[in-house]
C-alpha cells in the first residue's frame, strides 16, 4: 500500500514545487519558523502550511497555529473517512474497502474494490440506454450547458432508484461518514475514444453570478467520489495537476477528495485524460454541505 511519506519532515503530498522549495531552503539553513512564515506570506492558510511542513503539536503552539475551522455534521466541515485496521481499510457498512493510497493536501484517498464487478456491470447496463451528451454547470445562470471541455456522455439516477443504487449510496455514506441525503444523485459517465474532461474544480465558484442559485439545493459541494466502472485499454487517468498525481481508472476502484474551501488553495484541480483505446465508464457522487434537494 502506498501511503503519504515524510521526507525531511515534509509531506510528499505537498505540491511538488512547494516541496522542492521547502527542501532547498532547509538545505540552505532556513529555520522551520521562517519557512512557515514564508508559506503564509505566499498566501497559504496557516493550517495548510502546518500540514505541508508536518508541524509537531509543539511547533503549532509556538507558531500559534489555530486548528482548521470545523463547522457541522459531527464537528466536520467535509466528509472524512475513518480508517480502520491500521489505516488500510474503511468501513462501508456492508463491506470493508481497502485503501491504496492517502494524501494530505488535498485530502485524497484511493480505494480498491469499492464496487464489485457485478455492480459495475449492472450500472453500465442500466445507464447505457439513458445516456446523453454530458452537461457542465453554467456559472452565469446556475443552469447547465454543453461545454467543449467535457466530451463524455452521461445520465443521473434518482436517489435510491433501485435496490443497488440504494445499497451503493448507503455504502458511500458509511465510508465517508457523511449523510446519504447530502449527496447529489449518482451520475454515470461514458468516455469513448478521444473523450476527456479538462482540469477543473467541482466546487461552485463564489465569484460567479449563478452560484447563489446552485447553493439553494444543498449548499456548497465539499467532496467528490469517482468510481471506475469499466477501464479503457489506454488513457483515461484521473489527474490532479497541482500535486502531480495520476490515478488509473481500474474497474471497481475509486478516488475520493475533499475541498473544505471553494478556492484553488484546496488543490482539488482535477481532470480526465483522453481515452486512447476502448471506453471508460465512471460513476460520480458529489457531496454537499447539507441536504441535497
């Protein structure tokens, strides 16, 4: 299992350019305090700088780092899987799901075997006749539009539309410790050869005029879960440019990431690389702050 690793007391999930800077400045003799102050001066929030530098509790006290603000849902502002069995599994209620890798910035976990082969095949079969050109959120109006950055086909299931959908939604809620009713409807997407989704953020940009309308249905998006239903013969990886990470689209696996603030500092920029051989099918679940209506 690949886990976050600390080198020179710096987390390898830190953006590569920031990590390289931290290592070079440490080698040059800069103090931990000066590194922390420089990160904050560059625009990083104190809790983000603390994570990247892996500050000890003692250092947090000396540097006067406040804890990351927590808001609701049992004291958490975003979904947070509870790792069990020495941090290699999470409890999905009806099954335990293995953790393949975990990152701190952003909070990201890759899961193995979240869905069975039979579940993947059923979702694809039921969704196939209901596909249409995928839409993106229109940030000007709060509606939806066809956008050239997204060239897949998709559809949405109603919440608990079938016993299988209800079981998957309950599994996700248990895994991520987030109410099922706070999740948007499960979306199925098909990416044929050449289809892709250019890097983007899933949260609703507070600066856009259409965001107020979007937030009425359950507040801001705070996390995303992408589940792979069918792996292509080539291409189709989910990429996170800010941290230099690429996740292979292996059937049954999934990648989860959260974004506690609707801001690029969340490092949640991600995209789907072009499929070069075969088809990629995924199921996406977006999670909101409160009940999605």
